[in-house]
């Protein structure tokens, strides 16, 4: 009788160890899935931050390019005005020189 009680206890111990092992496996599996999800979310957030940073850099470059374009247009218009004024000054000087030569 003792032997059968000990055998029954041994079977129960093995069964409880097996159940504990299954719980441990489930816990490890759940922990692994949780870690995987955390890593995936972190990578997604990092990707979003990089994407947003690149978008902002692109907007800044576009704004700078627009400002350079506007400054170039302004400089071109200013140079054209100065060239026209210089032509008029040269023309007026030549007219004066012509009048002076004619009067001499």
C-alpha cells in the first residue's frame, strides 16, 4: 500500500511539474511576444520620427530655395535698373560732349 501511495504521489508530482512547465512555457512565450511587440512599436516610432525629421528638412530646404530665388530675382531687377541708369548717364554724357564739340 505504501508503494502505491508513493507511486501515486510521484505521478501527481510529475503531473504538477508538467503543468508548471506548461505555465512556464506559456509565460516565456507571452514574454517573448510582448518583447517582440515592444521592439516593433519602438522601431515604428523611430521610423516615424526619422520620416518627420526628413519632411521638416525638406520643407526648410524648399523655403531656403524660395528665398534664394526671390533674392536672385530682386538682384537681377536691381542690376537691370542700374544698367539702365548707367546707359542713360552715358547717353547724357555723350550728348553733352557732342554739344561741347559743336559749340567749340
